[in-house]
C-alpha cells in the first residue's frame, strides 16, 4: 500500500469512526470511565434549579446576590490499547478480517478518549512487542495511531499475551483504562492479567469469526495456519475432525473467560462479521 492509499484509508476510517464516536460513544465512554473527581471551575449567578448546596456564601455576601460554585470532572485519564497483530488476526471467512475490525474499534476508542480530554496510547504485539506508541492527547496523535495500524507489518506471527501484559505492567505507572483487542488464541496469561487488573481498569474485546466458532462441512479442504505457516488437508465431513477442531477452539475460549472472571476484568465477545455498535454501547451503559 503506497502513501496515497494509506492516507485515503486513514481518512475513510476517520470519517466513519468519528461519526460513530460523535453520535453514539462519546457520552457513554465518559459515563463508563470516570475521572479522578470533581474540581472547582468557576462561580456564576444562581439560577432556579441550581442546588442550594453549591451556593458560594462568601461571594453571595460580597455581591449581595446569590452565586453558585461550578464544578467539572477532573479527567486526564490514560487509555492504553493492547492490540494483537499475530497471524490469526489476518483471518476472515467473509468480507471482514479480524484485523480490519480491530483497527476500526481502535479508532472508535481513541476518538472517544480524546473527545473526553483523555490520553491514548497503543501497543502492537505478536509473541514480541512490535510497536509502542506512548499516550498523548489530540487528533493528530490519533491519526498517527490509525496510520500505523494500517501500514504496520509485524515481524513475527505467533501470539504471547502474557509477554504483552507483562510489558504493560512494567511501563504503566498511572492508573489507566486498558483495552485488549485479540482473538485470545493463547493461554498462560492469567497471572499477569491479575496483576494488571489490580492496578488498572481492564476490558477485553475478544474478536472471533463464526467459522472459527463452528467449522462447517466443506468437504476435504486445505487449511493454512497463519501463525506457523503450516498447510494441511482436513476432511471436514468427518465428525471426529470437526469435534477436534471445536474442542481446540473451546479450550482457548474457556481459558479466556475463566481468566477474566477470576480476575474481575471485563470482557465483550464480538463477531467480526456483525455490527459491534450495540454490543459495545450496551457494555458501556452497564458499567
């Protein structure tokens, strides 16, 4: 993809996701992730309906007219997005690769953050840390993140969620909102997830393709493992073969759900072939 194509793609994602953010998510995000408290902003004249507990009696006495204190939320929160770009996320049975849906979700979350005056940063990982962009505010910063998501080519293909969580635990000093976007085809990360969840507000968005969840009978077919570059033929008309595939998928799903339930971290399952807006909105409103 050349520079012109990348910029065109960035613009397309910006237009689509900013519309979603402005119309739907900004307020819900603000309500779901609270700031550190309320800080004094200004004093203004009392108007009917104001809470009398907010009356500033000193100013009222000086001006001989009721005035109230106005407070605003002190936010300045950090959002960190942990994005899995291992080989399995380049899969898609229909029109959408998991990676494409993840990029869109990253953009929506990032625009929601800066709309609420929060900083946003991102870590791209495989079985290594591929790229780290520290948290900053502003539209230019978000557009840089989107640009990197589109053009970045990972060196590695395998997955190591534990390593990514450990890296995040080491660099995050300030309490942060952490979104983990992955298909979670991995294990052995519960300990590092527990440590992260004690300090930060952790949310997993698990993306899956319905073909992975339930492989259909498509006869004798060639399959390609996107993380190991292995090709193999499978007879999907065989009940035993389908049972083994399903068992392997369910193993990772069970580990994921058990780990997040035990640590108290939140998670949302998203089918990459379906609209994510209602599910994500419901999640934000439920917090």
